[in-house]
C-alpha cells in the first residue's frame, strides 16, 4: 500500500529566509509525487510534480522540490520565503506500479507554513 | 481556461437531511474526482469517474453517499441522510486522463456543516 508522511504540522520561517517543507513516501514501485498548496477557504492549487528524469523539479511561485529515491523523500523548498507563501501545503503520491488495477493519489495530512514578517 | 466549478460554496443542514453538491470540471477533462477533506486532514478520495464510468468508489459510504456523472461532464454528489461526521469540505477535481502523472486540478470546494 502507498502512503505519504508530512512529519511537521507547522513550519515557521522568517520572511526572506529559505524554507523547507518535508515529505516522505512509501510505494511498491516508483512514485509519482505532487505538491499542492491550499489557501484559506480555497481548493488545492497545483505547485509541481515529479514523474521521471531530473531529481530537482521547479514549479510555480519559485518553489522547487528534490526527489531523493534513497531517502524516499520529496521535500518542498524555496530560497526566499514571502509572507504570501503562508498557507497549507500537501504532498501527494501515486504508485507507478500498476498490478492490474489503478492507483489513486494519496495525500499527506498537510503542513501549515507560517512566514513571519 | 476556466477552472473547476463547484456549487454551493457553503451549506448548513441538520442531521438526517439530504444535500447535493454540483461540480463542473475543466473542459475536455475525462477524469473527475470527489474528495472529502475533514478539518486538519488531507483530502480523501470518495469516488473517481472516467467519463461517465466509475473507476474507484472503494471509500464511498454507499449507504448514504451517491454520485453520478451521467453525460461524462458535470457531476453531482449526494448525501442522504447526513450525519454529524459528514461535516467537511467536499472537493471536486478533474484531470485530463487516467495517466499516473496527470495533474489534478481542484475546485474551490463546498463546506458542509451538519448540525
């Protein structure tokens, strides 16, 4: 069974500092990995995804994520945080292994990012 | 490009009442998803359609929840009768197809409060 973990409920970072939001996953085969952001009273907004290829994925709003197969991680990063980045961030995984069926996407529990002015 | 549309945005009902949510996906997207997001948790898939067929409804409480996508475009999710524990945000999403790397695009959600 596939699973995804976001070990931090909340991350606080000062504006202008680099930020990291952690995500680890477990799948049978190779993963498809996604990051979404959710602002208050809004749906989830796609940031970036890893399918294959370069381990460093660049996405919207200056965010990037690094796929690390040996550590089964897909941490979200940004070099310089903005107050407007404050939101709820979700990591999601889908197992590429398809043993006769299809795999749904499994979402983490979310990490609240607070950027302090 | 218009995004995923959902209505209503908010709904308050009493337990044992019924409620319905509507979703219109991005034009041309064959796959439509309904998720339940309880406060403090990540979205949980309730049902997934490919065109007008059900791909996965394994986590749909079928004794009270139903969903349809009759013409392969918009979809309706119904709860009858509602329970207190159904209070959540119901998110609709769509993607171009069923490929594993396909991105899901989400609507704004419907916040349901069951009293």
